[in-house]
């Protein structure tokens, strides 16, 4: 099986490449810069990565024509919510225009590949308090610019199913964490700060709102779900990818601290503090399980241990 991953150098993209190679499938990738390859450097002899910005439709068409992929995993996106809030236009150009460029380029291929559009649970936005957990039938009412951009891109990608018969399946992943995640994200930031303290840094961790609730899951479980959906999903369908559990950021930090013998003080940083949103923070993966048999396998504690180990090795 010949696979193309947009955003292969990223956090989830690199883990997806690992998984595909473990399954003896071919993995090709698109990355905006070949220099930012630390996540896939260990795969250098096993994958081919093409420098290409998905906003450049001409270059994108050239890559697709050369690779002729049977499956495309579309992960390329601006994903850090605060950054998107500041750079809204850039986010829409990458997330929406980039998706349109990809879908149009696919139409020129002699054989149409199966496509996984990777969206986000941010498309659900504010969920009513009487909802126990969020399933795929929940209305899309994004509250962030990032959520709006991903909702627009998902609807755009799915429109090609109706108009062109494209083989597009969509997923809405909730918060996935693990080794290689950028330290701008809270869980990875905590793990990195602990590793730095163990190396001699001042024993203080800067935090934001620790009372926020999230549905955290391991990125390696997440990419297993992506692969399962590509195997069993049908064009036009959409699947949540989540743990089905709601966990506070405070409990995550406390678990990480329990793995270290250092005495560490916590300090709230106003720059990191985001007010917790009211509503539901737990996803429902019943549809995904019923179609593919997938369920999360990696306990949160192991994920956090692996994150801390990653930063201990990479400080």
C-alpha cells in the first residue's frame, strides 16, 4: 500500500509513519520544510519526504503525480489554538485553502486515492451541559478560530464526496498527547519543564488553568484509529477519535510530578492562563468501535511516562 502523509514531520504525522512502516506499507510525505525533520529523522532511510507547502497548488500536483498514492492522510494544519487566534488568516490559508488545493489535485490523478481528512473536536465548540458525551451527531458550533477553520475544511473535503465521488473519510480527534509533541502544548510543556529541572533548572513549573477538563489519549492510539478508519470507513463518514474519559489538566501534572524525585513549585503564569469553557469535554467513540473494533489501549499513565522519558532524552 502506497501512502502519502501531508504534515509527516509533525507530531501525529511522524507516529503515523511509524505505524505504516510497522505494517509493511510504503510511506511518503509532504513537509513545508525538510530541515524540521527531528520527528522523522529515525525513518530517513525508509521514507521519502517532499518539500511542499500545500498552499502551493502547482507543487502539490507535481508531488501527487509523482507518488500516485493509493491513500492520503491529510494532517497538514496549523494546530496550536492560541497561535491560530493571532494568525487567523494564515490558519485559514493552510487549513482551508490547503485542503481545497489537495482535493483539486486529487481530481487530476488517473486513479482516485482514499483520503482521510483529519479534523478536530474543536469543531464542536460549546456543548450543552445536558449532553453526557459528544458524539458525531452533535452540532458543529466552534468557539475558536481554529475550530472554525477545521469545520470549514472538513465540510469542504466532504463536499468532494457529493460532487466528485471522492473517497474522503473524516475524523475528529480529541486531545492526543505523547512523545514528540511540541512543548507549546500543556502536557508536553510540563514534561519538558520537569526534565529541565532534573538537569539543574530552577525548580518551578509555569502553569495555566489547571482546572480545565480534557479528553486525553495517546497519539499512538490515535494513529491506529486513523489506519483502522482507512481500512473500514466509507466515503462521507465521520468518526470521533477519543478516549471517552474526561481528565483535569491538574491530574495530568500531578501524575507527571509523581515520576520525579525533585521538589517542584507551581506558579501560575497569566500568559498561559485560559479560562475554562463551560460544557462537556468527553468524546464518544462508539461509532468508531462498532465499525472497526478500535478502542484506546495505552493507559494515560504510560503516555505521560513516555513523554517525560522523551524530554529526558532530548533536553
